[in-house]
C-alpha cells in the first residue's frame, strides 16, 4: 500500500484549520417570551381623554376576538397589563393596555404554520392588516392601535411565581351557563387596579368546530402573592389567595387551580401561633392510593397535583403562550383548557380603561412591566413611541474574598429571586474579614422567600457554589451565623449539591474512628517558630474525643493530644517539621532524621502540611440553617430556588412507633458513643435531637419518654436530682466547644446551645 507524503505547508494548514474550528454548541431558544407582530391597544394618555375614559368598560375585546376568529380561524391570545407611561408632560404614571397576538395554523386554507412569523411577507402583511383593522374598528377611535413586539422577559426575572388559572370541574365543556351577571373580569380589574397590583392577565381562545377552547390565567406579580413549597401550599389552602379570580366565576360553574380540593389527598395544617410564627404540616393520605399504585407512584401523582394548585408551571406557560395543562389534574377531573359556546367569550374578557397615578410596577422589587416596542408596518403608524430608560445597573465593588464569577452570579440570582418575593436582601461588601456573603432583613422575623418565621433580626445568606467539596468552609459559614445569633440560608447550585451540604450540616464530623470522630480539615496550620508541621503521605487524621480532647493520629499512633479549645500553635506536636532555607526544604522526621529537598516539587511529592482540624460548635447544625438550591431555570437572570427537603430513611418508616425506633437507632449510631462516668440526661438528649427531627419532618414528634424508649440497648436510670440519664453514653464530642481557630467566632464566646 502506497503512502502519501504531505508537505510541511499542507500539514500546517490542516493543523490550523483543526485548531480554529468552532466548537459545537446548541443553545436554548428564548424567543418564546417575545410576542412578535402583536397588535397593541393603548388608551390615550392626554388629560382631555383621560377624564372621559377613566374606569370605562366595554365588550370590544370579545367583539375583536370573535371577528378575528371568523376571519382568520386562528388561536387568539390577549394579554392585559399596566404599561408605564414615561412621558413627562402628563400626570399619568401607567395605563392599562391590551395586546392581541395571533397564532394562525390556517390562512385562506393554504398554510399550516405554528407562528405568524413563519409566513412569507405578503401573507404576514395580509394577516396584520386584517387584525389591525378588526381590532381598531372594535375599539373607540381615541385608542392607539399599533403593531410591534411585546417582550415578557421583564416579568420573568425572579423565577416562576404562583399563577391563578380558571378551571372547569368534572367536564371538558362549559355548557348551560344561562343568564348571569357578566361582570366577572370588570370586578377582577377593579380589585387589581384599586390595589395597584402589577399583573398580567392572559386569555387564549382557540377555535374548533364552532366552539372555542379557553385558557385564562392571572399572574399577580407583587411580592405579596408568592407561595413556595409545602408551607406556601398550606397557607394557600387554609387562608386562600386574595388574587384568586376564580371566586368570581362560581356563578357559571368555574373555579381555579387554587381551589382544587387537594385536601382529599393530603393532611394539611397551617396555624398562626401566639408568638407570630406559623406551624404547618403537609402529609399524603395513603388511604386515597389506588389499589395497584405503589407508594412512590402515589406520591408522584400527588406531587404533580400540588404543582397544579401552586400554579408555578402555569407561569412558565403564560410566558411562552402555551395552553398546556397537567394530565394529573385531568385525571382528577379538573380541566384548565375547556370548551365554551362562542357567545360566552364576553365572560372572560373586558375592555377596561384605567389610569394610574403611581406606577404599580414600583411594588414589584425586581419584575418589570412587559416591554412593547412599536413598529411602523406599511400603513400602520407608530403612535406611542415612548422612550423608556433602562434600569440603572450597579456592578458593585469586587474584593478577592468575593469568590469566583460563578459564585457571585449564583448569589446575584438568589438576590433577584428573594427581592421578587418581597425580601430585603443585599450583598455584603467584603473587606478580608470573616463576613457573610449576603444579609437578608426579615419583616419582623418573617422571610417571604421561605414563607417562614425565624427568631433572627438579620439572616445570613451564603451561596455555596463549590463549597460542598470543602466541608470546613460550610461549617465556618454556619458558625459565623451561630456566633451572631442569626439564622443562615445556604444556597446551592443544584439538588445534588444540596444533598452534600445537608450531609455536612446533619452531623458535623467526617466519620467515627477508634480514636474518636474524625474532623473535617481546614487550611494548613500556621508555622510555629518558623517551622511547618508536615506529615508523610500516609494515614494521618485529627480526631475529637468524647471528653473534648483533640488527637492527631499518624498510622494509628497518637502524636498530639490537647484540649479541643487549645491554640494549636502553642501545643507540643510529635510530628515531623520542615523549614525553607535558600530555596531548599529541610525536613526533620519523627525519628530525628534530616532530609533535604532541592525544590518545592520534590518536597511536596513526599510531604504535606498538617491541616487545622475543624472543631464544630455543635454535633449538628440543621436547626440553625435553611438549605435552598437552584432548580435549573430557563434564563440565568431568572433563577428559580426551592427549599431543600430531606427524607432520611427513618422518616420513611411505616408507622409512628417504627419511626421513633428508627430515629432512636440513628441518634445512637450518629450522635452518641459509649463512655464511662458520664451523665447525659434523657431530657437534654431529647431536646437537642428534636431540632434534627423537626428539621427533617413535620410528622408527630416523640415526647421524652417515647424518645428514650426508642434508643436501642441503652439503659436509663435516675440521677441524684430525680432525672433520667442514659447509662454509659454521651455525645460523640462535647457541645459548645469554641476553638480559637474558628473564623468569625470569638474564642471567648459563651455559647448557650
């Protein structure tokens, strides 16, 4: 076989072509939030017209929808929202507007398309001409009817929020409405405008065989109407939602997703306590499980139904113009997309003129109004070319202790998320000291983002972008908050990262050994009298004993032993030492042998610095923290965060007594150890461990007696003061230890845990 010889120039050309070849990357499609070629209707803002139109209503929208469906036979979407007025020559801050978007699948019987922009220019222009004409004819002459693009991205900032959707129960068709008061949407807009609530109402009408499919949603976008997780679900179900416009539609047999009778499937409690805090429980009723469903299948179905009730998935569908609806809801007899007779369309929409003296979007900390950009299309002129300045961006000052760009971006997304829910939160300017990344100021102890009361005037917020691989850093962040008597929120980049963070704060040590519990490791110990403490590449660990001593173990031999709260730079260590002289590293081994290394690389190949053991303040940090993680949002600017919920094996036990026993076994295995001459009272053990129990579950907690009975093979006896104590057992290490090496914690601090 002959071989082809390539010239040097050819080889260089092929190499360069390979090196400069672009990397393949298929990104996300974001254009779904922009309604292109929208016909937008804006009331006049001049004073002489305002006085005539204020609070005027009419059926023009219903008329326009009917005309468009007859002419174009296409789904019609109508978005109603307050539009800020940036003109300085009028007293109007915002005005209620209506935007029509047409998604034709058939035009003149010739084309089957998904979006109006898929058509060629001639067909597109014909559709716009027809739509503009029909809508302009339907509205009073003084209204400004234009064509342009409506961008919904500004309302997406802060992530998904609770969204109310009209629902028909038990049937896919709304029939036999009869004669009723058709002012439901008028009363809805009355309430929204009176409260200066920033909102978007969406109505989608889809024609088919002489009837219309209807999808109707309302997203109230101030921070007062967010419902998160089980706690938010319990509050929504038990207290109701002020923005639930489904109540007005009861007269025609409709309800909303907020009113789906989910209590048939869940035990829900939500109580306002005397101290201002709230207590909630949400547990699944196993009695409603179908015969052939496993517990896991039953739980999945109920979790999907919970999502429907909270309405967060419907917010994404609103942004994308989708009429989608969870099959799980239809399986339970609830239809969010249902048929109506064409004549009933006026029940679901209303032209409503309202002028705001105060822009309602000022009540939304991070979400802003949809942005309409008018365009001149042939004979259709621009009528409202308002130049709205963009928001000012303050990048802040960067400090070397701020962390990586990815760390900062995670923190910024959480700030946006929290502000969208009404919380006051800001980044802490770093100066090299031990400071939290962010601080959140609760409203009288209430955190809107968590829908939870905390006993803390200020809450530390710590984004943990990579710290799950550095346990000591996470523990330090929590200890900083404990020392300041603050609650702390640990924000993770993913659920898997949150799993790891949970493990770290659940039990604050690495593992149990014959010498005590192995601690997590911090930075290298400082030099002592110019010498570094070093260890060879062998088994060497710091351990913490039940009597509060630190021991350093090398190959099974204890070489250092001292109190856990000692300054390790003032302790005698029985390990090797090293010092640097003239670029060389001189090591004195434990056997007093002297070794010299000519380079740092050679030295590090055989030796490493002894690290500082991380001595925890408490055996578990769960009761001091909340863990949240980012779910993976469609846009980096619109992070979506949820509270992490742990389900340890003992929490999933079949019955109450089994759960108590399995929890008792977990307490014994993880937090207790056999000792002599110690007295840990059952009361003290119970009160401490209930912080762990209640963090992991809202199920009924054992009292002291039941808890003690659940501890396996541990006897209890009366103490001199009549209390029950655990015989021969104590904590794996003493609580309330304060090491002088803990960053951000005063070594003389008196912590009462």
